[in-house]
């Protein structure tokens, strides 16, 4: 297998074979790929739980200590809101970073060992294959989030949303955020078709994701100039928007510009990834033909 | 190393260094083959350190009083830690690639070759992103030196150099523990991320801002406070305010040695277990 600029027949292009339905056993198997991989390496689950719990604990102590020294509200966030933001952002951000690539079903690893060719000869397009696998990964991450949320609320670390309206807008915002998450990860992964190895790109994207999404520090605490830019980047759509809606930092009545921006990023990134899939498939050449 | 004629030991050491240099050169050439990824790797080091600095800046700008430490003094803590991290990445950063080496089966090859496994791990790939780490750490130290009111006597400069070396060794020791665990418990590689994240985000502040439980954890559990805070406390005249005892400000080299010995012991034990069961 090699990656070249040669033309490849339509039968090997991404997106040609038909879709799968929700009820298809194949779709189900693809969706459970990541959870099953995690289950196969159970120490991984224990390590993920350890990392998330200690990170949450550390951030809670940090914010409590910092708020203890200053006033009630900083950058529009009270202590309870900041802690809730931090806990949810850690659950959403750290968890995803850890499990990213857990299944090793990434273009990067497949290109390295040459098995990427199987993505393009299956009766399911590579694009849909990755989409179903990504959906499973997202649902698995959501299970971690919900478990952490339940424990956080029970322990008094996470405050409940200020209103039912906040819940109502947080749920679709979270869904859109997960879509943007998937698309960003996919675009980064697809760069392997051009760079062959994409460790550098992956790490860079992971740090950008963690920092600019609000996964490390609430974006509201950023210096004004940086925040003005960061809130309009796709990374902010993944964590900052849903968590800010949950905590009430963005009132439910004012959510529409933020949700609309999330939706816009979904469309833009989906179009971009579609184009990249097509071009990536054209770069694939197997045994010279 | 004991030898029969008394001359073979130095020759062997030189041989290993030469071997390491040859492998690193080959790795560098291999990485230069993918120019875009090479550039990204350098940028990655810069981004990581900027992330750490930004975190510290945001915290400082929003919460101005951090245990009585000024911005320059806090920057000194993070500069020592970041320089230590940069040097760790330069010489030993490939430890974090062990999960990848295990998955691809390359680690098995390391065990069959007539060279130490750790040496082969350290030289597996040219540590490109360490360049970015060191550039930002150096820039941070330069800014910090212009902000802090410290008389840089030869003793202070030596203390700073020892502190940076200790920070490097502490990070190596802690990562050796995790590398051993990764050999013993497949799938536990997220602990590398955890250590990096914890040291990067919580190792840059005066311990006095944290509650007692974290002060104890960062001093006696995962001693990241010795990789920045304690030496910086001596350099900036805050030795009297450190938790537990002012003596701790001098103990970074000793803690580094203990962390390294403990890490090597865990690594050897887990490698032996892996050789039997891996």
C-alpha cells in the first residue's frame, strides 16, 4: 500500500456503498467497537476513572482555594458555577482525550500498518464506518459524563441547572458539541493521508481542544481579547457552550446565537470532512492498481 | 560496572553513548522525512508550554493574590518546572511512547537486542517536540528573570541549575513508575496524560494556595512541588513560608534521587513480569 496522487476507481472511493440503519447488527457492532475495546483492557477503565476522579478533585480544590481568596463572582462566574463548569468540562474533555484512539481504528494507525485498505473494500463506506464508530464513542463518553454528573450532584460538587429551560437547551447543545467533537477529530485523523504520521497534528489538536474548548480553564476567565476569538472557534462549541448553558452563565433565553454557531460549525466541518474523505480516498493506491 | 581488566567499563559506556547517538540520528532523519509532522511536533512542544503559561496567567490575572507571591516569582516556579520538563522530553520523553511500542510489537524487538531496553526506548524517536518545550521554557525564564528581584550570585545560579536538573530527574522517576505500570497493566497509559496534566496545571503555584491535603500530596505523594515550588521558594526568599519545614527547600536533589531509584526499581520489576507474561 502507498499513498500517491494517482486516480483510484470509483469503487474504492469513500461514501459509495449504501448506508446502515439503526437496527442493523453491523451498525450496532460498530457502535460498540470503542466500549468493547475498553472492556477488553479493563485496567484502562480503572485508569480512566482514576484520572477523571483525581482531576475533578484537584480542580475543585483549586477553584475553592482561589475563590476563597477573592470575591464572590469572577468574570461572571460564582464559585459554585465555576466548580460545576470545571467538573463538567473535565468529565467531557479529559474523558474524550483519554479514550481518543482507544480502539486504534484510526486512519493514522491503519496507514502505518497498511490495513487502511480494508476501510475502502468493505460493503460499507469508510466515511460511514467511522461515523458509526464515532457515534458509539460519543455515547460511551456520554455514559461517563452522566455517571460523573450523578456522582457530582450526589456529592454536592455539581449544582443542578438553574431552570428546566436550561436543561432543555443544554441537551441539544451537548449533542451538537459531540458532533463538532467528532468532526474535529476526524479532520485531524484524515491528515494522516497526507502526512503519513500525524502524531504531531494529533497532539497539537488535543492541546488546542483542551485549552480552547474550556476543558482546562473556563473560557470566561480568559483575557478579553483571547476569549473574543476562542468563543467563536469550533473548539468552544464542544464544551464551553453546553457547560455554560448548564451552569446558567449563558441564560437559556440568550442561547440561540451560541447554538446557531454550533450548528454552523457542524455543517462547515461536515462539508470539509466530506471533501477530505474524497481526496483521501484518491490518494490510496493498493499494489499499484 | 565491574570488569575483569578494569578498562572495558569506560569503553562500553562510550559504546552505548555512541549507539544512542547513531540511533537518535537515524530517528531524526526518519522524522525529517515527514516535514509537516516534524513542524507540527515542534509546534506541539511550544503549544504545550504556552498552555501551561496561559493557565498560570489566567489564574494570576483573575485571582491576583496567590499566597503572597508576585507574578515573576510564580513564573520562576513554572520556569524551573518547564525547563525540567523540556530536558526530560529531550532525553527521556520517549517513555510516553511505550504504549505505542507495545501495540505495534516493537517493544518485543527491544527485548531481544543486545542493548538495554530503556536506552532503546529513549532513543526510539528523535524528541522533536522537546525543542518547542525548551524554547518556551527559556523564554519564560528570561521574562521571569526581568521580573523577580533576586540577586543572581554564583550560589543562586548553581542552585537554579541543580533545581532544573532535579525537576528533570523527578519527572523521569515518576514517569518510570507509570511506564512500569503500563507494562504490568495494559491500557493504563492514560496515567502519562494524568501526570503531565497534573504537574503542568498544579505544579506552577505556591503550595500555600492549596489545602493541606494537596500540600501533603504534592510533597510526600507525587513530589511535583520539589520540581518547581520548593527551590523557587529558596531563590525568592519565601523559604520561611513553605509548609511542614523550611528544610524542604534544599531537598529537591535527594527527592529526585529517591524518585529515580524507586522508578527504576518499579520499571525493572514490571519489565521482569512482562518478560515472563507479556
